[in-house]
């Protein structure tokens, strides 16, 4: 049954009216002034997150550019950056190549290109988001199971529960300045793609991160859904509040930005990154782009420190390197266990190892065994236990 989830606008205004300044005024809501410059803070990733490295096996059959799409307890799903259609399945613990699947084509049981890969490990299924508003389901051996034909283009697709996926309807990217007519966050059935639940983020006018110059159009695609610490955070560029979403359909205001993006020129949009017991990582995106220079959509990385009750512009470094090497805290969510994943180029790791720029530990030990032509080493970031 389709359900429309709403939150009282009056209640939300009452909550926001009680909050001033740029610090957290209660236990539930943080106010971020996106027009401010904040003091700088440096953090070491390993001080507050656990990090795991997996060297992907390299054979003639398993040669990949190492773009990890999904991580389960047993498997890693990996694709290439080009559009060759290959799906690699690696063992989650050992990095051993298990099988390669390719169902790219023009047939009804094939995908024309891989936009996203979603793993439902409990049911042994892989969902492939393909252009043409469709998602195709296969088993772990590449056998076709069913096709989900959608009426709209979706992104930020995640395995939500045993029966559903959660995703974002991107049709609003073509409707900037118009009044919204529907929900853009939706939960859909894994069986047939029908809408199980619409999640209504409160806002009236659509305001998306696009830049138009005559007949030229460019959009900044950021993640509208964040899974961190096992909790869902939903964002919409048209809204000035980020919400936590509970399984019972409850929306709770989590972070509110000021000033409103609807009053800024150019707009600055706010997106959520990883969050821990202490740190809430965020990213701002400035909605400008120079078509002639090919430069724009400038970002700032922010963190709210709950202990200090203050906001900072943040740089996070990987403590396994002897030199300063940054880590993105706003990369795409991966699973309930894995907060983010990064592919480390083998040839670069070999070079860094030979220069003595790795500290003792798992990464250095892996790099000592690498060949420059090997597959990538996968870095998994998890919450500290």
C-alpha cells in the first residue's frame, strides 16, 4: 500500500524558531550557516573510524579498474569506470576473484550500461540500474530474474530492507523554479518496482543544483540519501532542513541550514557526510560553473564537533601514510556496515612504499607484496567498535 509521509510544517517552524546562532541549541537539531567561514580543524581518520584494506586478486580474468559499488559480509561488487558492462564479484575477506558477469546489451534481460549496482546478499541478488528508467535483477551467477520498469529516473539507490529499495527521483532536476507536485524520495518494491512508500520532504519550490548558460545545461549530482551509523538521512536541495528517517515513516529534523538556499545568489547547497558519536561531516556545494574554463561547483568540507559544540572547516588525513593524504568524508554510503570505500591505485601504492612513505600496518604489508600492474587495493571505512 502506498503511503505519503509528511511532517507538520507548523511543528517544524516552531522547532526552528527556537534555534539561533550556529551551534546546536538542543540535542536533536544543528544549525549551519553556509555563508560563514569557519576555523580550520585537522583530524586523523583512524582516531575515530576503523579502516580495513583488501587487495583485489589480479588474474587474466580479473583485471578491473576497481570501482567498488556494493559491499556485503561475503562479497564485493566491482565495475570498471568505462562502459564495458563487466561486473566483478570478489570475496569480501580475501579479495579473491569469484566470478565475472556481463549482461550488457539491448535485449529485455540486459542492461545498456551500469549506472549503479546494489547487492542484496541475503537473497543472493544483484540489482543493476540501467539507463531507460529500469532496474534489472540477477542472481550472483548473472542469471536474469526480473526487470523493474520505472516511470522516472532514479539515483542514490540503496538496499532498504528484505522487500524494498530506497532511492531518489531525479525528475526535479528538470523543474527548477516550479512548485513541487510529488515526493522525490521513494521506497520501491524489489519485486516489481512499484512505489511502496513516498517520503514527503517539506518544501514548496524546486531549487536544484543546476547551472544554465543559454542552451548549455550542467548539474552537480550529490547524494540525496545518506546511510550512516545504520540511520537514514534524507536531503533535498530544495529544502533547508536535512532529516533523519525512521522505519515507521517518521521524519525528524536533523540539520537546518541558514540562510535559505532560495534567498542566495548563487545558491549554496548542504549535503550530509559520515557521522559518528562526536563528529557530523557535511559538504557545501556552491552552485556556480564557468563553462569556458570548465571549472565550478566549489565545495567546502565541514564538521560539527559535538564535544566542542562548534563548526569547523575540516581536513581528514589517512594515518597510515607518513605524508598527509586526505580522505573524503562525504563519499557515497555503501552499506550498514561500511561507511565509505576508496580504491587505491596499486602502481601509486608501490611508488609510495618504495619511498618509505607508509607507516607500519596492514596497508604497508599489502603494498610490500604488490606489483605495479595489480588491481586496486580497496579501503573500507567503518564505525569504531
